[in-house]
C-alpha cells in the first residue's frame, strides 16, 4: 500500500496534511502520534470511511482513494476498531462467520431454500471461521455467546472476524486499549504470530512501548504531518518524537 500526499480537512482544520508513506507486503507498520495528530483520520482515509481532498492511495498497483469501504473490503482491506462491535445473542463462531460473507456469491433465494451453492459456501465459511478462531486461540470458545467474553478475548474475536475475510491488509485501531497484564501479552503474541504468517498490518496505538515491541517500522504523525519514520530504536530516540509525543524520553520497559 502506498499513500502519496494524502490531505483531508474538516472546515478550517487540516487534519491530514500531505502525508506520504508506504507499507510493504508482510510488514507490520506502527502508526503513532499525540492526540489530534491525525492518526484516526489517516486510518479512515485508508479504510475508505473518509475520502481525501487531494492525494492518492494505491493498493497492489490500483488507485483506491475514491472507492467505498465495501469495495476496499472486497479488495482485501479489513479493519478492527477500538470500540468492540459484536453481534450480541450470537456465538463466537457465528460472529466470525459474518466476516466471510463479503465473499459469498449465492443470492437470497438460494439461501431461503438452502440450495446447493448456498450450502457449499456456508460449509466453506464455517471452515474459514474455525481456522480464524484457531489462529487467535479462541477455537475452544466457539459456542460461547460473544458478549460473555472478557475484553481481551473480544478484541481477539474482532481480529478473527477480520481474518475470516482473508485480508491482504489488516488495519488495527488501538487493539491494546484498556488491556492489562496477561491480556496485553496475549495480544502481543497474537500480532507476532500474524506477522510470522506474513499478514500485512498497520497498527494505530497510543502505547509506544507496545508498538515498539511488535512493529518493524513506525510512522509518527504530529499536527497532521509525518514528523518521523524508522525502526523502533530510531523512533524511541528521535528528538522530534520525544518532544511532540511525550515531552520526555520514551520508556524502554517491556510490558
């Protein structure tokens, strides 16, 4: 994925100002910055929930800056949000199966009468959902109601649902927010596992320590502009990052 001079304003506020960066296939890229830096706006420009005022966004060689979120999802861009959105009253497995329906081809009439193509696709979706649950370590919870899971496992469930759509790029919006102790360590291990499986990811996080433990490279925004980009060690010690993001040296403590 490559962004070139992406710009988006709201009224008189320039939220994203000529942002350019690229993410290689299989890379886990961190995206950090202080509150109001433009991270969420940039994220929504990538997912298609916002369109840029100017600039371009390419994905596997094709321009996508004016495509809808649904079109981008079909192209392989999936997103998980900080606020957990689950289907209450449905099991963990059923919640994940929803993530694969983007790829189904049967019509509603086929579903109504359970015609052969519908049944084949439902079997395939179930297999994909079980694979996704195994990837995130929730296969043992497949029959639980989704809303009964603790927050850490609900976040993992969101990731499983995104994986069920077989994404080429996974956008993660502050997945560690609100997690503590073992839940944070489990999430870190999950992201490392997905990275080992060559899934391309962009991770937005306020927690610098968390991002520096898992990301290969980190892009830093401040006031809508890229102020630094580099390896975790380079970002930890960058004077502009220290000044803009924290005001003090970035902690090297391991979670």
